[in-house]
C-alpha cells in the first residue's frame, strides 16, 4: 500500500447523528466512521444538508454543533480528522444570509468553499449560471457543485461544466457513480482525466442503503487512470480543507 493511501478524504458525508436524513444516532455515526477508516479514509468532511428555505442558518449551525460534539472525541481516538461543513441547497433563499462562511470549508490561505447542492430539476440556464456567479461575488466563496453526475443537464454537457469551471466552480462526484453503468463510468473517468472533477466523496447517509462505500469507486479510478489520478483528487481535497481540519 502506498503512503498516499494513508491520507484519503471523503469530501461528502451525512454522518452527523440525527442531523438530516443521514446517520440516525451516534452508534450509526460511529459505524460509518469506522467503515471509512477500514478503507484508509483519514479525513472525513461532515456535510449535513442545509436548506435555507426550511430553517435559519443560525438554527442549522446550532443543531450542527450539538450533533458534532459527541462524534468529535470518537474521531480523535480513531485517528480520523474531521471537517465541519455543509451541503447547502442553492436557491434564492440562500441570498438572505449575511454571511455564509460558517457553512463553508476553508483552505490554508483562508479561501472558502461551499459544497453546493443544485435543485435536481435545474435546467442550468444562463440565469442559474449568473446566480452562481452572484453567489461567488456576494460571499467570496468557491462553489463545489455536489454530485454532478446526478444532473443530466450538467453531466452530459461538457461545455457547461467547463463554463462553470472557468467561472471558478469546482466539481464533486459520488464514488457510487462508478457502480451505475458503463457510459456514466466512462464519462466520469474522462472528466477526472481532464481535471474536470476535483473531489470525490461517498455521500454516505447510513450503513445500509447508502453506505460509506469508498474503496470500490477509488479502485475503478486507480485501475483506469493510475495512482496519480487518485493522488491528485486527494491533494485537491486536502488543499480545500487545509484551514479547517479538526
Ligand atoms: Fe449529500
């Protein structure tokens, strides 16, 4: 096993207990962290859903802190570094916040990154692209678009992905996508090879139906593109969270 494997990062998880539709209690959270550890994941980003139209940011952050407190010592004892962030739903309600930086990840240079969930029916129209641009200008954040493979309008439009990257966005995919058919797998591998995918995660919600399955997807990437591709994805993730590791 290469040294590299010691530092894998799961960029997208719903492990915080009782926080959203993810882990239901502390025991399940611990099992999910343990499963990731078994797969050599040493950094876990906690990214609970935040829906700005459902609750205030203050209420969300308070709930997040409560859910985080009991999980932190367990992670520490097990050599897992945590990142406390969010998967924030993108719509106009988000712009009501004065300051969205507490929802974000932070790199070593103090730059902020928001794991951004687009509406699944988004047409990714010019208006949407302009709104994403406005988000960046208003709050000085870099959107990391979550699980881009789940948006047909986006994942099948290479030009659009590149337009968003040129704008300053980053792209995240779920590793489970590599188990969902040859065409999608081939497309995502090409995107990784062309640096159009920047980070990967399990988007794990529980131990059964949406488990923390990291290694199968990573093995596909490693086998098809080589260790360097895995190394690059890991470096990208480590860079984004360098300023907010707990
Ligand atoms: Fe998610």
